[in-house]
């Protein structure tokens, strides 16, 4: 039903655009001042609509139409990196809110002093994975450290992992029960009267790939297990997609290892303000707007770059 709803909205929007273009063509043939003013006003709207439709062609991957799982992890930089990971999380949550996506935290490990060590969030909405898949990689922050007594400039790193959510009837990834080791333990952090007293948290290890996932945000062990299995399937699928992409890059001679020096984007808050994507050279000095979730400029340029590759 959700898929039908999305397709119906697209069909109606496309029909409306066709009608608008037909009307513009009719009015353009007239030579009155009123028709010229109308055409000029509606032309910009139609041009933007056509641009939006052209942009949709970038979202044609097998899983682009579905929801996404995002994991943010702090990297080099100590407490500053943990704080930077939390800033990134807020940025993507604000972006999701502006797009009308629903978000829910599946697993979170907070830092002892500030920020987060890692967090996994489900972002539910049409084309969520398609929009966000280009955000995967290393993000670098340069700023005056609020955790340094001398306010020295600090460089921090955090990684973002984006995975598609697999539908229950998708056979792309098949997991056998004998390939799993399932452990339960008590949840940590804030919770209700029950959540910290029972072993409701779940850790699942996929023995064949040594992939580990955890979930502890739900109240019951069964719910946490279901969420952890969803996360495991998405991780294994993402590994498969990355392996295929890596093989293609090697054939083209473009392979590059995923090291800290290979950050995809830098956010500089001192001594000047600049956000720059190192893959597309897209940049802006309005860092506050970007960190508040205005990512359309970077997401579109990245998807065009990925398509060209």
C-alpha cells in the first residue's frame, strides 16, 4: 500500500506537470501582455518541476526507493570526535524531518563525557536510501575545541554508514539459523522500570562474516531481536553491494582504500567557515545551515557524481 501511494503521487504530479506545459504552450502563442506575464511567472515553476523530475532519474537503484539504516560512529579525536558524531546525527535527523521521513533510534552507545560513540537510526520514507546513500564515508570537522581549556583548534573524524532496509520477502540475503550466535544482556542507559532489570538487549553475530549487530532500545527482547535481524540483513546486503562496487573500481583502476585520509567531506568552523565535498568540489560557507540539515546541495551533486562513475 505504501508503494502504491508513492507511485500514485508521482503519477498525479507528472500529469499536473504535463497540463502545465500544455497551458504554457497555448498562452505562449498569444501576444497579450497578460499572457506574457503569466507565462513568465509559470515558466520558473515548470522549470523547477522538470529539474525535480530529472533529479528523480538519479534514484533508479534497486533499493533507492526504500528506507535506510544509518550508523554514525566517532573516530579519531577523542571527546571532540564523540561530540562531532552527535552533531552529525542531529544534522541527519533535521534533514529527515525536512524531507518528511520518520526516524527511530535502534541502538546507541553514548560517550562517557559527551557525545556518542555510535548510534544506529532507521530512516523510514520513500527514497530515503536513494537520497542518503552518497553520505556514507568519513566526515571531518575542524573547529576550536569546546573540550580544550586553551580552546585550541581540533580536527575530529566520524564515519557514516548507510544501508538499505530489506523487505521481509526480499531474497537477496538469506540467513540460516546455524550461522547465528545470539546473546542477550541487560540494556544500559535510560529506560523504564523494566528495561534495565531484564536481559532485553540482543547481540547477534553472523559467524560466516563475523558481523555483529546489537539492539537495546525496545522494551522487550523479542522486539530487539526483530530489529537486530533487520539491521543484520541490511549490513550483509550493504557488504555485498560494496564488494560488487569495489570489484568494478578495481577493474577500472580506481580502487582506493577507506582510510581516514580519504574523507568525503570537510566541515571547517575555524579559522574560516566552509563545508566542502572532496568528491564533487561542491562547497558553501553557510556551515550553520548545513549542520541544521540543509543538505540538498551536497546530496544532489553527490548523486550526480556517483551516476557518472
